[in-house]
C-alpha cells in the first residue's frame, strides 16, 4: 500500500468517526430534550411547592382557604384506589400472561387476542373511563366508589401487566421447561414451581410501572365521577364488622391526588397554585418511589435466582 | 361466564352494603357555584363535628342536573336556572326539587391593562364580536369601532359545557350556546386570565371572582346595556343595585324534595341559608340581601317545589325582580 492510499484510508476513517461523533451528539441532544424538560418542570414545581409541604398539608382536608387546605383525603384516596387496582390487575394480568405463554394453543384465535392486548395498551385512558361509567357504575351498580376507580385503573394497566409478564416468561431458557417436563411435572407444576418464581422480577417491574402510570391518571377517574370536596376519610380497610363491614371502604366516595391538583390550578386565588405545585411534587415523588421500588425488587429477586 | 357471575355477585353485594353508617349529603354540579357550596360544606362539617359527611363534585351545571334528575345527588349546584329539558328529565324520574338562589355573580368582560382604547363596550359591540356571523370576519378592534386601532382581536371564553357560556351567549347574542367558534375556549378560567394578560388585543369573559383576584393584571370593561344607558363597571355595588346589566346573573342550588326530608339534608340547607351571606362575600361573590335568604328558608320550610324561571335562562334578572318571581 503506498502512502497515498494510506492517506485516503485515514481520511475515510476520520470522516466516519466524525459522523459517529455527530450522531452521538444528536443522541445526547435527543435524550436531553426529555430529561431537561422533566428536570425543569420538576424543579419549577419543587421551588413553588416545597415550602408548602409540612405535616399539616398531609393531614388536612381540602378547604376554601388555601393556607388551611391539605391533601389528606386525596392521598388516602389514591392509596386505596391503588390497593384495589393491584388486587385486581395482578392476578388477572399475570394469569393471562402465563396462559398466553404456556398454555394457549398457537392458532389464529390466540393471535387475535395477542394483537388486541397490544392495541389495548394504546387506548386513551378516557375511553376506559367511559367504559367503566357504563359498566361498573350503572350496569353493575358499584357507584362512584373506590372499587369502581380501582377496577377502572386495573383495566387500564392490564395490558401493561400482561405484556410485562409475557416478556419476563420468554426470558426463561427453554431447557428449564424441558427439564421440568422430563421429570414428569405437569404444566401447572412447571408454572408454579419454575416459570412464575423465575420471572417474578420482570413481572413485578411491569406491575409497578403500570401502577405508576395509574396513580397519575385523572381523566378516567373524573369520568366515573370522583368528587372534588370531600372532608372525611373512607372507613379503614378491613376494620369494620365482618364480614360485610370489612368492605365498606370499597364503596366509599373518594378523591385522588391528580383531581385535587386539577381543582387547585383552576382556582382564582394564586395561593392555590402553590398548593397544586406542592401536591404535584408529592405525586411525582410517589411515582418515583414506586419506580425505585421496582428497580430494587428486580435487583433483589435477580440475585436470589439460582439456575 | 364465571366472570359475569362474579360481577353480578359483586353488584348485589354493592347494593346491600351501600348504606354507610355516617349520613352523607351528596352535592354536584356547577364549578361556578362550587366555591360557595364548598365553603358552606366546610363550615357545616366543622359545626357538626364531622357527624355528617358532605361531598361536593364538579360536573358542570348540565352534568350536575343529569345526576340530580336520576336521583343520585341530594343537591345540585347550578349557575343558571334549570332548563326545559332538565325539567322534563326530572319529571320523568319523579324527582321534585326546591329552587334557591344563593348569590349573584357578575360575568366580567376583561381586557389587557395596556389596552388604552376601550373605555366601555355596549352589548351591541359585544354582539358584533361574539355572534356566529363574526366567525373568521371580525378579527380586528378597528372593525368594532373605526376610531380604534387595527389590532388583532383575540377572544377567550368559557367552554361550551358551562353555564357561564350559556348565560353569556344568551345575554349577548340572544340565544343560548349561539356563538362564534373561533375563540380560545377553556373550562379553566385561569387559562382565560393568562390569555388576556399576555395579549394586548385580548378580551375574555369569566366570573367576577377571577377578576377580583387578578385586578393587577386585568382591566374590567364597563358595559353599556343599551341606547342611552350609562357604562357600568362590574362591582358588588352595581350588581346589588341592579345597574350592572345584562351580565349579572343569579346562581342557585336545587334541593331534591325527597332528600329534604332527611334530617342531614334539611339541616344542611338551613345552615346554608343562615351562613350564605357571610360565606359568599368571602369567596368574592355578591351575596343576596338578608331578606332573600329568609325568603328561601320560608320556601324551603313550605317545600315550594318547581322553578320560577319556566325552563328559560332569563337574562338580566335583578335581585329585586328575583324575589318577586313566583313559582310556576
């Protein structure tokens, strides 16, 4: 190779490297659009709201006076709704995922179900609210209750849970199943003792990401008729006269964090905007905490799996 | 199949346990009336040491009446009188109601404080801006009055589901819900306030409380009700003496007559009328004279049912006239 050819080659490499570098820069830029926007919004909210957060803010009911208003009924409502959502979405979602991966015959019907589940994940949340208004509130007569809201949000996150379950199950090597079957285990035994335990890290992550989405939802909850002013708490779960009284809390009227925020931002007094920022800050913290929990659980469970 | 059975079982269960131990007064409806009712609910629960629970929702006047006429709520907040269709719905469901005006609100037409050419607007001029025929055509202040500068006219108004929109269009364009469509609509009045503060050619209408809270950033336009009438700016005083026309409007609560027999609802309504004067002032609404609340209480005690407005959105009813109206 003569000197000239070598020179040309070096230039070619250098120009390719420049492109690499440029694309990397573009990537960082694209990433920063999201990250910086979020950081700016979050910082803005924190600056506005953080001074307002104290014990009183967490333990007071809404009030017409911004300084006395708090988010007690809102965060308790959010928590209880999430409880119902988890109880409904987790068993159904995981069971559906396991069925589709381990039991379902590979035919056109299964294909149609699979396609529809992916599509459901993209349906706007207000549609779920309208469905729930007709089905849960009126047809089943569950009323504008914590139960209705929890079930609505459970429907909303079901596709997320199912897809996450399936992804997690697919990551398990085929030899595990084959080994289990070779020892004479039934499908159920294989699922119970191997598939679900080994995929639990991925499943949990999916559940918590779904829940983090659900906690910030406003539209479907407003559609089913959540309230704005509510200065009392639902009965404590499972504390009433058994058996029926234990479930009183499910049928109690409620409000949730995003609705409380929404109401505060639309008030004429500027002081309510500060309340809204404080509530928003706490809501984001709740979501971040849930995501953090997901990461931690995944880490813990991965470590404990021994194949 | 199993799922359906389970759901039905749940539904039956819901009916059997829906009666909670603590009595609840259920209220829903207009966002305009919400601050007043919220204040009353807050004070009432304090006074009763939380032995009675009150819930207040915001579904808009129309949405509130839908629930009310299905018998789902005890009291409905309304920023306009009940309309013909809603009267029929209530009748069909066997829901009777007692109508009570609780305060006045002055719909305020606001402009940017830097707008130095508008000193007042007549109803006729407002109509030129807002009527359906203005859509796409009236785009400059110069078209309203040739003496005004050729600045773009940017309109902001309440969303079509609100009683505020119904009332404004009725008062200005002569027909409820008839309006040009090319304006920035929002159910959130703060968005309207923001719009006018950012745009020198902006004009918006919203409840008086929003103007009162944002006085530094806005200018309220005095309104000329008709030929030869003086320009009147919105204020508590001009609403009370009836001179702020035609944008002063009464706001109401409607009490389900059946619910009124429940002790907690009866007591709440009585508490409402006794404290409304002070509380409406606190949330920046124009309270009715004390005798109006006494009159409401008397009507409530006698259970005078029905509406005094005959299913129409009457424009420009003064407080004096309101009290003279008889239920039909």
